[in-house]
C-alpha cells in the first residue's frame, strides 16, 4: 500500500495533476483509481457530483475547448437542463470522439471567463434549443444571482446576430425579471403571461396598515398575492409557522392569497383556471385563460424572428 496525496482524493484529476502531486503514473492502473475519460482519473473512494463530472470533462478536453451552453450554466451550481452530453465550444476544426461530450465548433469564440464561456454567452447558446418556459426560468435565475445583466444580454446578442441563439435570446429578453425569487415563481408568471392573464409583479412589496410584507407574485389591482410553497415550506417547521402568520396577516388586510404547490404547478391549465377564479372573485373583468397558439409556444423553442424593438 502507498499513501495517496490529499489533492488526488478530492475529485477528478489529470495526468499532469498526478505528476504534480508526486504520484507515479504506473500506480494509476491500480484498483484504487478509476479512469473516467482518457487521461482523467478519480479515487475510487470519492463520490462524484455533477459538478465533478463537468470538471472531469473539462480535464479531458484541450484547453482551447471551453465549457459552454447548458453545461456552463450547470457549473454555476443550479440543476437545469439535461446533465449530458457535456457541451464545449471550440474555434477551430477540432474533432474528438469523447463519450458524453458534444463539441460545438464556431469561427469566433463567444465571450469567455475563467470557467468557460460567460454565463450570458452560455444562455444565448442554450436559447437555440431551450423552450421559452425554460429560458424564462433560467434567465430570471441568472439575473437574480447577478450572473448576467439585461444590457449584457442585449449587447452580446445584438452584436452577434449571426450566432445560433442570439435572435431567440432577444425574443426572451423582455420576458425576464431578475426579481423573481425562484424558478417555480418564474414558471407561474410565464404561464399567466402566455395564457392572457394579467402579468403579476415578482417579489413585490405589499404595504398595509403600516407593515411591509413581500409577495412572491403580486396583482395589486385585485389585491391578490400568489405564493409558491416548495417542499421546504412543509418540512421546515419554523418556515411553516412563519407562513401561517403571514397568510393570516394577508387575510386580516383583505388580501386574497393563492397557494401554489408543486402538484398544482404540474397541472398548468388547471392552475391558470384556479388563479382566474380568484381574479374573478376580486372583480377581474378580463378574458379567461386562453390555451391556444400563444400558450403552446411557451413550451417550444422561441421564434428566431427579431422583436420589433430590435429591428434596425
């Protein structure tokens, strides 16, 4: 037996990493290590995460191939999109056959950072294949956590309209809201917008009787607060009690609140009709939810036709 350097027990490593740690190459053939990709190993006692698998893929590729598209967004720590294939972009005619890795080739590399393409460039790349719904959810998250800005998205997309995903990203941009507190909240707002219901304000302040509270989604004209309750609201006792107090305050101030659970979110049309019923009770005289072409477009990739504001 021999000691394994700590640095080689904490995730995937390359041949260069092993040599730098003083590990003889022949020892990598032992059962104490597992080869993930050609030239990339991991200690068998280490449990790989998705981030580790992205890092292993990075180490299997040449430096000029940069992590991109949905894989670059996943490297930020959010569980979005399919986990494989791992996507990279390169600005030459590189051809490699590596399992579970998809290589995008381009003439001009997108904007780059230390990890791969920038989150904004990755969002633009993913806009070529993602649905409108998923892009609204991901875009809101990127804005909220300050991984990109709306002006950056406009400038990068408009400056490279030839790039796949740029026109689609410009179609999505007006629909984004960095105040959205979570992806489910973004989904509810998107559904309401695309079925013709009033667009709610995201994470807006509700002030009544001198007290300030927050609503996940707020329809001020009808005094309706829409609240998404994830599993943590049920599992965390303190959160559960805080929710009860907040909902009682809403009631006492004449505010109608609509609780949205994961089960309701999984039934989009039923959820929209549920919200519509509450709106009608509060005096809403607008149209009922429509589930035609506009609604169906929410679950498809966006159009490549530029919005009127972007046409020179």
